[in-house]
């Protein structure tokens, strides 16, 4: 399945469509140059297929490219960062 992540800057969210609905990662801008990744959601029928992981990775790569720091409030975001600490250490607040 083609999985394309879209940055919806109006809604402060990263999104991706899957067969069962919309995957989301909500964030909030906090302070100068910091994004708080607050919540991820994957529709129940699409869970455990790697969609959430890919969504978080794309959002973290966005932060790196745009030189934002990330506050990982969402436990799932924290877990993805923990899996690849070396890659994301410079991004995390």
C-alpha cells in the first residue's frame, strides 16, 4: 500500500490515508522552534502494520529538515525515538 504522509500545517497535524481511515500525529508549537508531538492515532483496522511508526518517522524527519526541536509528549513517539536514539538525539528537547 502506498503510504504518503502529508503535513497539514493549518491543523498542526501530520496525516496519511489508509484503507480504514486517517492516521494522524497531532502537534503543538511550543516556544521558539519547538514542536510538541502530542498524540498519534491509527484506525483500529490498520494498527500493527507499521503505519504509526512510518508516520512518526516522517514527522521526525520533517523536524530535522526544518531545524525544529521535538518534545515527545506522546508515548508512541517516545518509543520510536528510543528505537533509534542516535538518529534523533539532536532533534529531541
